[in-house]
C-alpha cells in the first residue's frame, strides 16, 4: 500500500504526466455532461419507455457503450458507436481492398489516411443511424413526449444534425485524449460510460436484496467476492501470453511486431491468449439480434417462440448459441488481425529464427499453428466470461442490470482499458521517476 501511495505522489510530481491526467479528466467530464443533455423538443421526464427498451439485449449494450446517453435521448445518443463501426469496417475491408492494404504498410502517413477514411465513414454511418434513432423515439415514446411540430422537416432535420454533430464531437474528444491526455481516448470514453451505469445497477441490487428479503447483506458480500474473482480472471485473460523463443545471429530490431529482450541474443515473440479482445463478443451480440428481428416479422407461434428465445439474454438457448458464435468469431478475428506470415518474414529479414524451425514459410506455419492452439482455450475462456452474467443471474437471482457487470463486453473493456492506462502511467514513472515503482535503487529526480 505504501508503494502504491508513493507512486501516486510521484505521478503528481511529474508535471507533464499531471497535465495529461488533468486534460483527460476535464474532457471526460465534458463528455459525461453532454450525455445528460436531452435533444431539443423532447420532454426529459417522459423517457421511461426508452429506458425500458434498454434493459436487456442489444439495447442494453448500446446504452452501455454510450454511457446511458441512448436512453436519455441525449445529444450524444449514438456516442462513439458509429466510430467503432467505421473502424471495424475499415479494418475488415483492409483484407480485400489493395489500397487499404497499402495504407496499412505505409507507416505514419498511411495511418493518418486510414484515420481520415474512418472519420468520413463515421459521418456516413451516423447520417444513416441518426434518422433511425429518431424513428425509434417516435415508435417508443408517447406522443406527449414531443413538441407539437417535432416531426416537421426543420425540427427533425435539426435533431438529426445535432446527433451527427454529437458523434463527431465525441470522436474529437476521444482523439484529444489520445493526443493531449494519457492515451486510449476512445476506449476511455467507453469505459467511463460503462462505469457511469455501475452505481445505479449496484444500488438496485442492494435494494432488491435487502428490502425484498432476497438474501440480504450476506448475498451482497458473496456477489462482491465473486465479482472480484471474475475481474481477476479477466485480467489473466487480457495479460496471458505464450512466449515463443527467438534467437538472433546479431543484435537487431524486429519488424512491426513487439519483441521483448531476454538476453544479448535470446528474445521472444509474445502471442496473446486472447488476441481478438472484445471484438468477438461485439460481433456475436450483433448477430444474436438478427434471429429475433426476423422472427418478429411473422405472427406464427413458432416465430414468436424463436423471437422470445433470442430476446432473453439469460436464457439457455440464447447463451449456448452466443458462446458458440464467440468461439467462431474469436478464430476469425484472430486470423485476420495476427499476421503470422508477416511475422515470419520480418523475423527472417532481421536475422532471427525460432530454434528447431526453419526461417521463412515453415516459421509462418509454425506460428499459425501455435496461434490456433492457444486461441482455443482463449476462445473458451472468453465465451465463459461472456455468458457468466446469465450464470450468476440464474444461480444467485442477481438483478439483470447488475448481472451484466459480471462478464461480457463491459467487464472485459473495463479491465483492458484500465490495464493499458496503468501501463502508460507506469512507463512515465519508469522514465521520469524510477523509485515510483521500484522498492530499491538510486533516486532519480523527476524530469518535467
């Protein structure tokens, strides 16, 4: 504990790091304030139906990603979801479009052009989703929630324009955090949005357990212990590595992948157990919404049964299909984002080799096979964490809103972003104030 407190004190001593943290906190405050500002022409006291719509399934996921702005009919109603969608599209299209492949290999200049393409695509997606969101409001909220002429041309146009502008502004805020703050701007906006929903969900769980004789305080203690254990499991999943030993005939710098030194001529390539991150869960969650939507078009009993089955995020069939999709998408996303052949080529060019494996094509095949082997337990672990909210809901009768924080997208994002942010702060401490993390060693004055 003393070491942790000393680290916090040292953070404040480094002027540059202190300024970055303050800038980040101010921007996050602006984003949270904007999430509470309701669109003009809508009565903020009559949004209960919209809130009910976001209590489960894909609606809850969208609401979490926007920090509750979706259910508040806010100017940030879509948050940075269109930017995330645009980023995924650009990344996937990079597999098939040679121009995007070229940009990915062009270093900093290519990255800037890809970012610009992502921004324009974000605007295009928001222009499509904005009217869809207004249409959803019209079908969900009662008529007296709107001003009399809200759906005439100019009020409707201005509302869509405000939503598009809100998304662009949120994207800009995220980029400012990345450039002027402590980094991971978009991810931090998502994490803060998730954290904003947590206190309300926890208080609802306490009220349900205590006031309704549903286990009392002892149940809350057990839930917190289980929650902390799940967080530890998520940390292990995010940080788990398979270290592939590499030897070099000379000291050199590898290509575009990370290599950590083990000695003068002995190093390793770190392959993550979960290279896909939370993307498989996001893809699977989106797919799970399709059967219910299609079945809802029919009025037959079979279609109604299927629709209800896929609308229940705590149901057995829903979670079995959900887990299988996560495993499939984990393999798919890992295959397109981990360039094993490029790793092998870069390793060969830099004079490195894996002991017992020939450089070149055989090294690529070896890395590809190894990634497949470690992805299997990683995908199973990811699927288990994704469906754990349903497990905890069934075992302990946990409230739905609080059960979601026991796994799935929200918890993995929180853990992943928190680890990345801590690592960035630690790098500043190591570079500027050595004793901030080390128990012993010479003191070095902080460099402003």
